[in-house]
C-alpha cells in the first residue's frame, strides 16, 4: 500500500484565505495530517467545523461543504481549499483532513502540499517543511522517513567520556615527551 500525496493549488499567493466564485465560497483553511490506522486499510477522514448562532446552525454549516479529492492508483490528490454554498457565509469553517495508514504503508509527500500540512508527527521529529520530497513508511513507532540522510545522535554522557579519555591520553603523551626532553637536556648538560 503506497500513496503519492499532491495538492491542487488554488493560488500561489500565501495571502489567499477565501474566494467567492459563482455560488460557492472557496475557503483555504485545510489542515492535513497523517496518523496510524487501527485497521489494515488506509482511509481519509474529513472533519469539518463551523460556527453559528446556535448548535443546530453550526452543525448545518459544518455539514454543507465539499472537499475535492481524487485517487488514481497510488496518486492521491488533495486540495488546499474546500467549498461551501455562498448562503452559508463565512463562519469560521475549517477542515481537518487525516490520512490514516496501516503499519507498512508508504507515502511520498510532494512539495505541493506544503500549505495544508499541519504538524505531522514522525519518528525523526522533522518539521513539516523538511518532510516534503521524501518517502515515509508507517511503522509501529510512527511515520518514519525511508530516504532521508541518516542522522547519528550521540548520548552526551558517552561524548563527555570520550573527550575525557582523549584528554587523558594527550596528557600522558605530553608527560612522556616532557620526560624525554628532560633526559635530553640532562645529557646535554653533562657533556
């Protein structure tokens, strides 16, 4: 199970928030995340929220949205916007999109999803922007990069011990050289 994640970009400008087109509002308030699935299948979960004068109105607004996605084989195409009917008005609508992957599934994160990524947790603890352009695998520990350069982490205590050992060896070497020089000086004086 493998996916290539890309996104349709409505505008290249970072300042876009919402746009009115015909009878629809295009709202760029999408947060995309990847989490482990509890089942053996992958799924795409959409959670839409909105405000209203009361709970019923907020629920009705939250239920009236459309989020364009497409999947062809391994390619999963998302969008950086969702649409709501113009009469719903803008009332703080947002959309959380979560791709749930089973252990062993892989995903490639294309640079086009940069504006919708939202704090995707990963084993390497990389920032969202640094995750782009890489292949990731869902492991029991979480999402792990399969093509990132290996970063070696050192334990501070081990590092300090290594430095101390090196310093001790250097001190011993210096002492031996000083003793040898003192012997040479003594020989020269005795002549």
